[in-house]
C-alpha cells in the first residue's frame, strides 16, 4: 500500500506470467495510507472472501502499521448488515519488483472485447497464439492438429470506443501460450481497450487501463522455437 494507491504483484509458479495491478487513490471514496506497507496476501483465500460480497456492498480494507492480518469489511446499506473477515498475512521472501518502462518495437491498441473473442475462438485449434505485426496489420493465428485459423486486424476508427491503432518501429513475430492469454482476457470487462506492447524475444505487455484510475498489466514471456 502506497500514499497514492494500492499496488499488487503476482507471479505464476512457472514464472512465465507476471501480473501488476495499480488501484489509484482516485478509485476510492476514502483512502488513507500513512506510510508504505507491504502485505503478503494469499490470493486464493482472499478471492473466496471477496466472492462473499454483493456487487453493491461497500468494501473497506484495514491494516495496522505492522500488520499480521488484513481486515475486510462489507457493508450492505439496505439491510444495515456488516460482514467482517480477518485474513492472516503471509511472509513474502521476494522483494517487490520495480518494472521499468522499456522501448517496444510494436504497440497495438484494440477493443478488449474483440481481443477476448479472438483468443477464445483460436484456443479451440491450438495451445499457442502467434502474433505477427507489420506496418499495415496485425495477424493473430493458431495452428493445431485438427486445423488452423487466423484473424487479421487493420487500423481503423469508427468511434472513440471502437478503433484499432498500430505503432511500429520494427516488425514483430511472437508466439504465446493460449492458456495464459485465456486468463488475461478475463480482465476485458475492466477496460474498453487493451494495449499490447511487444519486442523481439522479450516478455510482452498486455495492459488494461481502468477508467477509475490505475491499470492491470500482464507481462507474458513468449514461446521459443525449442519449446513444445
């Protein structure tokens, strides 16, 4: 927790995917953090707690200066009902990663629902999604034992909420695991657009910017030729 908001990081066991979430102070109706504090949260347990809430509940997160628990409070205003959960915190061995902005060869912005659909469609054919970016288009393709498929997207602008843009310094040709992308696109409801940033032999950045302030970023390592 920081003065300007809450930052969350998580890495999968295979270290292929890193997730970075920022919920800025502007997203909260009330926010106070006197000093920077790191909370080690078991996401599976915390997820079960969050699922017990109703969509219109008020959520409060409380932690002391030297916390060993995280208090989660749900207030249901209509029924004057308050639910409280105390979650024991974990000791985090690894330090918080400072991810510096880097230069990318290609930057693509497209509607997040469109990207989610093509990932779901092409997942039926293979375990991998190949993304080839050239000056005039982006080709998403998948090839498996039972067939192949592709979706070609070109820049356009129908409206503020329906457009595709491509910024390219060098052509990019990378392949990613669809099981990871299938999890990434679950966040499509958070933002109208997804921005994909790629460079050769470098983890790609899949970013959803939230209107309330903040972002959800996924750093996904590509597959290489020697991988099955």
